């Protein structure tokens, strides 16, 4: 590992009270203005599979605004966001195959949208991952769910 650290820099690991163990990508610079990607996995209720989460930040920590957005998203998921997803599905019959998403899909990944600070792509995968039955995703913009796609 020492040779990798010399060539490409070190990974940072922090332990967050809510997100758990968070790891950064490798960075040689300790410049607070240089973007560094952080990632973690978190079990999110009501799903039984861990969600892979990517955040942007600097070498010290993930972006606090992004962390707060994720925290708010997870805490309000059942009360607010799942209802928004249902409303988007009901608007278009192309989404009928995912009508029962709560029992057949899980929240698999959350990724920042390129060149933005607080907009994310939220991906759900089918519980039957062996047969690759598909996924759906949407964008989270300022606590609103937009652009549902299969």
C-alpha cells in the first residue's frame, strides 16, 4: 500500500455518527479547495440492502450541505419522498411496471450530478439482481423528486 500512497496519494477515512465509515478517493494534495470524492454504504429503512452513497468534499470531509441533504432525504423518505415517487409513477402509464416498487426494488445508489453541489441521482434496482430485471432512477433537486426514468 505504501507504493500506491506515494504514486496516487492516500485515502482518508472518517467515522460519521450517521453515515458510519466514509472513505475518500486517493489524494496527494491537502488543498481544501480541491474536490475529493467520498463514499460509504448505509442501510436505509425500509430497504434490506445497503445503499452505496457518493458525496463530494475536500480532503478533510464530505460537503456538509450534501450530508445534510442526504440526512433529510433519508429521514423524510417514508413520509414525503416515497409519496412523490408514487405520484410520478401514477402520472405516466410507462411506469406501470414499477408501480409496486416498495416491495420489488431497493435503493441501490445515490450519486451527485456532475458539476452540481446539491443535486443527486437516486437509483433503485430490482430485488432480483441475478436476473437483471432492471432499475429506475430520478433526480433529487432541492428536496423535490424530478425526472423519473426507467
